[in-house]
C-alpha cells in the first residue's frame, strides 16, 4: 500500500524539531535505512513493521527496508542488529520476547537494556485470563476459590494451556500464579492455535492469551474472560476488569518497539522518534494497528527505556524461578 502525505503538513510537523538538531542529525539519513525484523514474515511484529515503515520512509526522506532475519525465536536477527554500526542505518523492530530471550537462550548473548538504545515503544497488546465455560466461575475471586479447592483435593493444580515453554502464555501464567498464590498446572501445547483448541475442547480449564486471539471466542460465548492483563480496561473487551484490580501492579502485555545499536547518537534517535510520532499519528496507521488488537503508544525514548528495564527485571525473575532454558 502506498501512503501519500502532505509535504506541507510534514514539513510543518517536523521543521521546528529538525532545526534544533545538530548538523550531524540534519545530514541523516543520506542513504536507505534497514529495519531488521527478527521473526517470520506474516506475524504480528512483521505486520506492524510493514504498517509503520512507509510513513517512516516518507518522514525521513529515504527508503526504509524491512530486513527479515529469522532464527532462534528472534535471537539471530537481534544479534545481527547488535553487530551493526551505531549510525542509524540499521534499526531493530522488537516485541516482548526481546526482554525474555537473553534469559531463555544461552546463545542470545545480549543485554536488552545496555546493548541497544530505545527509540520508541510503538504499541502494547493486552492478554486475557480465559476459562472454559464449564468452569463455574465468572470472576477472579470465585475462580481462585475453585482453583485452590481443586489443588487441595488431589494435590495438583487446575490445568492451564500454554503455547509452549518460554512463550508469553507460559510466563504470564507463572506471573499470575505468583501474584495470586495459587497452584495451576501448565499444560504445554506446540503453539498457540493447538492450545486454544485444547481449551475450546475442554481438555484444559483455562489459558492466558492475547486479547486479539481470544475475542472471537469470548464474543460467541465459547470462552469466559475473567480479567485483562493491562493496567486498565481495554476498549477491545471493555466489560472485563483488569487483573490488577485484584492484584495491584499486575501487568503482562505483548508489545512492539524499535531500537538502535548502543552508541547511536542521541540526535539521530530524536529525529527517528519524531518521524515515528508523525507516522503513528496518521489515522490509517493508527486504525490498522488498533484493528489487530494493539494500543498505539508512541512513547519517548526515555519512557521506552523505563519499560524495557521493567520488562527485563520482571521476566528474568520469573524465568530464574522456573529454572527454564530453551537451548
């Protein structure tokens, strides 16, 4: 799809910012910029990148190329971005596994906080705690009473599906278990679709999964939504309260963002952030991101840096407690 922007509006939006930048940043970019996407084409991260890239290209006045580098759950592409020159011509589009991979894969060998410079947190995607409708609970309080009773009776927790060890559904389940002090048994499936199918078929009692995945089943009454994992209610499921209402501080969201290698000049980071803000403000881009279940954020570099540190600390603690490795 070709995006057409008003040159006059674009210049009005960016000119005051650009004029304040050093000459080095004003000369950037002088050639095409590559954005490494470290997962298979067609996924949510790849889709987000292809929504954002046309506007970014228009804003900076150079081609922006989506460079797919697949392998090891995103580790290979991340490592290639890490080795790139810190000149703003190689960027990295990331999602939530960026903050977990260094603790799951010994081969990752990168620090999610120190080895890259944050440019922008682009979007967040909440998850939702689901139950099979046969479970006689319609709120978190009643569910926890049932779950604790089941654990007391047979010594094992209620079965919850995950998309596999190390996935967001598994780690979020563990975060919930710790917050609620409840025993739930993780049943690992080989991917998200088999896990949802297992829940729909009653093979397991519940699951924590992306709201965008759950919505069709919830709206048809096939699954029951107890709580969303965002800090506040989501427009996607406005009648479902946050888990944080019961357990303050609970948050476990999917997200996307964009980084540059460490030591990339701040002037370049600021120029890219301004261009991305302009891009995300376009109604068609915002609408398409929201249609895939994302909340558009468009943060400052500082806010994204704080988010990354929080995600790294939270999930590294969970992974260490599980003694979980994937290589």
